[in-house]
C-alpha cells in the first residue's frame, strides 16, 4: 500500500525565502546593524510570544483583529507580537534598573499580522527597529530622522523622501474643530488618504459620530497644505489659531528642519507632509514615513515616530520614546521590482572544480587556504563533466572557477576561469590567493 504524499505548500500570506532573497535580506540586516551601531544603539532580543494583555489595545482595533492569539498548553492567553515597539516598552519597564535611561536599542526580528496579503506585505515579516527611550528631547527625534537618512543611503538609494509630521499639529487642529474626542477615528481615516483618496476619506469621516461635513472638509484642507516646510508651518500657525498643543508641534518641527539642514542633509530628501498620521494609536509626537522616489506606490519603507505614553502602561515612571523601523520585506520587494537584486544564490566567490577525484584532498586543501584569506570557496562534491560543473557555477552565480588536473599540479599552477568575462589564465599556486583578491578588490 503506497503512502500518500503531503502536498508541499506554504500558508497564505507566508513565503519561503530562496537563497538569493535570503542573502539579500542578510545583507540589508547587516547594513542596518552597522548604521544603528554607529549611532550607539545596542542590540536586544525579546520572545516572539507575549501575554495577550501586553499587546492588546496598544496599536489599534485593526492590529488587535490581526493578532495571532491562542491558548498555549498551559492555558495561558498568549499572542505573537505584531510589532517590536510594544514588546520593547514592556522590556524597558521590566529591566529599567539594568538598562538605565536614556537607552538606545535596536532589534531585528520577525513579527506577525493576520492582514490581507498584498505586494510587499506578508503575514510574517522582519522588522529592523531602533529606538531611544527615556528622553523627550527633540534631539532624539532629529537623530531618528538622521538614522533613517543614513540607513536608506547606505543601502544604496539616492532618490528617496522622508516625510515628516507631528501628531500635535493634528491634535491641535482637532481641538480647534471640536473633534478632540473623535481623534482616534479621524486620524485612522486620514491615514488612509493615499490608499482611498480624498472623497472616500471625507465619507469615512462624516460617518463617524459627531463629525460634520464642514469639519471633515477642514481636516482634508489642512492635510493638503503644500509648499516648503517653512511655508507649510506658517500656514499651520494661522489655521491652528494659537492652539498651545499645535504650537508645540510647530516649534519642534522648525527645530528639526533647521537641524537637519545644518547637518547637511539635502533639502529634497526631507519634506513636511501634514497629511501623514500613522495608523497606530500610540504615536504622540514626530512621525516619519520614507518613500522611494522611483517606486512611491509601494508605500513607506521606513516608518516610525514618538510615543511618550506607551511604556507608562507598564510602569509609573515616565519613559518617553522615539524610533523607527525599516520594512525589510517591503524594501526587498521594491528592490526586486527596480532590478536592484542580483540572481546569485551562493555567498561564495570561487568554485573549485572536481576535475580529478584522485586530487580531492588537494582541492579541499586549496579551498581551506582561500577561506583562511577571506575568499569564500566551495568545492564541487563529485567528478562530473567539466561543462556540467561550469553550468552549475554559472547558475549559482560564482565569480570564478578553479580548475586543476595532473598537468597543473605537476607545474604548480591552477587554471583560473572568470565566469563573467569568460577568459581563463594559468596562475601559480603561491599567487592564487593574491590574484583572486586583486580581481575581487578585497
């Protein structure tokens, strides 16, 4: 009786990562680590599972619905984290005596949301977070923007825009319109503006209890202010009519734009956009969204903001924080669309061909020597026709193939084949490492 086979398949919204994609992801996370560490951020880690009460009600009604929540074997009510910020707030409150403040951390790890899969968005994805907690200084907000800028630049993008807003501008506007009590619903609707358009946002706003069409129109008129940061902030001051909360946001944004200009960040890379609200409820101050100029419709690839009250849910000590997160999988999807990912599926630069199995020990010895000098090298495991082995090397994306048989060993040399240029040259054994390193520029 034959055994029935299980169909190999992944869950909807989840995906496997083939070597090419996995290597690209590792390179991006390595770059993120380098940038974060250069600013003094330290690594931490937290469990994937949290008690549900830690996560519930901290993001939005939508994130509560999207949570992977269940009873574990101990009948505890637990859930998979949907972001890294809320676990960090719990972590900071729990370990405050050990970490001290201000505390700067980064955390690169997977999170889970049961949302509708779409381009660049999956139900399991990796976030690359960095945060500063324990200070309400605007310097931390300004530094957050500088980290975002340096991170996107180091990844290799030149054309991008970091859009900045401040929740106090929006809250001040809602106070002047007598909509403060409806702020959660209004800001969530406003956050959908790029996706559903002006008319649909107005419809959603007027469907909220206590929101009239005139008020909804005023919110959209505010959100559509445009011009230089100085021009927009001047218009905002007039519309807010001296509202104290809104004026505080204006002051902090003016400081931010002055500082990034002094820090020599190009003006066209930072823009004030008073329409962005960020959908999560815990944001209280500066907010950031980063868009690629060549592919803006894929959405923000690095977002975040200030959250002054989140950690206070876990401790009586004030722990204001600010940070952002690189959307790794969305950025990878964008790079794939823009043709910025190569098709290599090996991290090794050199393939040593198994030309003569009687010399297998020599091939393995040479591979070890090259690796000891920083050249990643693979040895083909069996003797097959040379053409087949070179096809394998080409398909995997090796840069060089090394070939040697009895004649080469007798003469103390190897045949070095450039798999990109196609040329082949004999190289003395004692010069092989230096020759390859020179061609690789390492």
